[in-house]
C-alpha cells in the first residue's frame, strides 16, 4: 500500500478532521525549509476531532487500522506556540501504517481522549499528560504514570525548568 | 463488625479485640513488588483480591524512569546510542539497530552489505539470548528451577561471542549509525556457526524440560488467556500477539534491513500460538512461541553466515554527523514486539525529540485486564509470561 493510496481513501471516506498530508520525501540541502519525511505516511488531523478520526480509521473496512501503536507529543522549540501530538496506527490485516499529527496550542493544550476508541491509548495519554502538560478530556484515569504524583512541571517541554530541590533534597 | 460484637453481647474492649483478630477475606489489597522476583525489575502491581480470586489490578510504574527521552534532546546524535542499550538491556543490539535505522532513514545512508549481514546475525543472536532469559526465568516463576541453568549455559556463550566482537556483555553499542563499530574478529563467524550447531542440539531439551512437563502445562495452559481482539485493542505486539493467533511479524510483513531477502529464501517462519494445550493465547502458548522463535533465529543466523561477503562495515559518513531537518518513525521487531523510534531533527547536531515506543510498555498495559478473574497464584504466571523489561516500560 503506497502513501497516496491511503490519503486518497481518507479523503474519499471524508474522514472527520483530516487537514492534509505530508508526502514522504528526502531532504534537499539547497532548500533548508523543506523537511524530510521518512518511515511511513504522515497526515495531519484536527485535534478536537481526533477520536472521531480514529474511529473511522479503525472501523472502515477500507482502512482497518486495528491497532494503535503509540501516542506521543513533541515540543518543537521554546518559541513555538503549538505542541504536536503524534499518533501511530497499524493495520495488521492490510499491512499498512499511518502517522497522524495534530497541533494543540501551548497555552491551552486540551484535546479529547482517544482511550474510548483504542484502550491502548490510556497509558500513552497518561505519559503525554505528565510529560507535556496535555489535558485529555474525559480520560478515565488521569494519574501520573512514570513520574511521582507530586512532580512539578512537565519535563519534556522545552521551557521546563529543572527542579532545585525535591522533598528537601538538593538536586544540584 | 459491630453487629458481631452485639451478638456476642461483649463490651467495648471485646469488640476492640475482635476487630484486631479479624481476618478480612473480602477485597484485600496485596502489593506485588516493587521488589518481587517475578516482576523482573522494579515494578509494583497492586492486586485487589476476594479470597483467592483477583478482582482488580493496577500497575505502578516509574521506579526505573531514567529520562531517556529527555536525554535524547540534550546530547548529539551519536552520543545517544549508548543510552539506547539501557532501556531494554536484554536486547541492546535490537535497540541499537532501531535507533540507528531511524537516524539513517533521515540521512539516506547506504549500509554496506557486510554490515547488514553482521547486524542481522547480532540482532538474532541477541533475540535468542533474550528469549532464553524469558524462558528460563519464567520456568523459575512457576516453580521449575532446572531450565534456568540450561538457558544460562547457552546465554553465557552468546554473551562471550558479543564480548569478542565489541568488548561488552550486555550494553553493546555495536550497531552504530551508518554501520558497525568494527568488523568481526578472525574466527568469530566460525564460532557463531559452532554455537548454532550446539544450540540446535540443546534446544530440543527445552521442550523436554519445560514445555512438555506435566506440571508446567497444569500451571500455564488455559491461564491468562489473551484473546485476539483484546491483544489488538491494547496494542500488544511481538510473541504475545503471535501467541494470540495474530499472524504478524515486522520482519516478514514490513521488512527492514535484509529480512525480505532472508524470508524469500525460506530461512525462517513465523510461529503462531494454536491453543495446543489449553486455550489460544494462554501462558503456555506465549512460552511455546518464544521457544520456537529461538530456532527460527538460528535459521536466520545460518543463512547470513552462508551468504557472508567481504567488504567494509561502515558506510560513507561525514566527519561531523549532521542529520537533515525532518522527522521519521521507524519500527523494528524487538524480542518483545514493536520497538519504534520517532526522531525529529531541525538540522542541528542533536535531535529535538527522541520518542521511544517500547513494546513492554504496551504489553504490560494489558495486565489490568488480564488479571481480574484469575487466581492469586496465577497472577505470577501471567505477569511472568508477558516478559517485560522494566527498564523499557519506564525508560
């Protein structure tokens, strides 16, 4: 399954929230603004409609993405105003992969939870929430997963400030 | 409690004593871990039980969190490679390969043929070593001590082989971006061939020792049944997914490196669980899949040895490693499942995001569904059959 195939199908199905596609391409040394894309098809999707989009990806017989492999987020830079949310889907029956990217504003990083569509999203969303400060609305278990419950700040944000002390113990 | 006190007609003191002596049989909460031999690391599972039946389970992670992803943002591309050894320390070669391939996919480097062949040999030997641990310690979890020693005898040789090729026994950093650290020393390939011969002879013992043991079957068959639907919904990958009857192996279905060629030559098959002793997707099936995979890995190593070529082991690399701006997600089949690396570059000396999708993390998430309904005694058998490496769930 080539990339244009999946994207054409998604447009044909009118998958909710589909914004566009990034074709896989090589970086060009002459054109610095052109970014390389490798390792599978990328599409961008509106964050607020992510669960509906994933539901279509899972249930539509032309797509059949049975498995959610990963949800992670990226803070591209200190000055960036948006965080990226990266979702990785896999179809075992159709042998295809899909990388989904959504943007949420750093000021109010809220988006609906996907754990109702794929139970696999539960733990990945908890990790994103503690590491990036994302708020997954409607998440069934919004506790920290890797960090202590009383940890301050979101370590994978680029503007994260390293703690000076933790429970009275110096970290410097 | 107070009802009983009034039935006995005893005073306040008697009621107090009775409360102290009471043995609660309902909804008892038991901690497995953080220091428990069956968690294979430092992990805590809070189990709620009603008598002997587990009614709820909650995994508490993070005891081994070492900020691997944050470190990825703060170091240069090549400097991150030794950190990859340390998340799944039982399959460090696979982690090296996954990370190197993610960076190479952005750079578009061609890997020399000899390096590809040596990579596959190392990765598959490492898979054998990892499954030996999984199999040996699982036997110990359910009460069989002997197979553990047999597994460690073979694993010791495997580690000695790696020590000869890269100087390390556990954290190799041998597979590097662009190729390998160095070529195999003289006589190493011949020794690998000898290892394959001896291993295939001894492999037969595993089935006799554990898989066909009546006690082992009683302990694992029909226990911890993971259905195909649940495995897919929870993003379970690797031997666990195959034990549930899903025919999926990245080495065959989305081939990377030279696996497409090896599979086309018929050097390996993908073993699938069948419910031979109990139900499809039970603990016995998971163990059986791992044991079968060890033999398939030896087949792959043999194919690579037979098709070995001479030549360089490092591709054309610049003096300073610069990765073009872009992003890439590359997944490989680790002994535990899909190991994905999502790297983002802005053209600088280091990555701006290194996301590690570890298979143990998703495989572990399913225990919160698998444990309820099982007996407390089976909880260890179920947790052990998942074959987690806590270094990877916590990263």
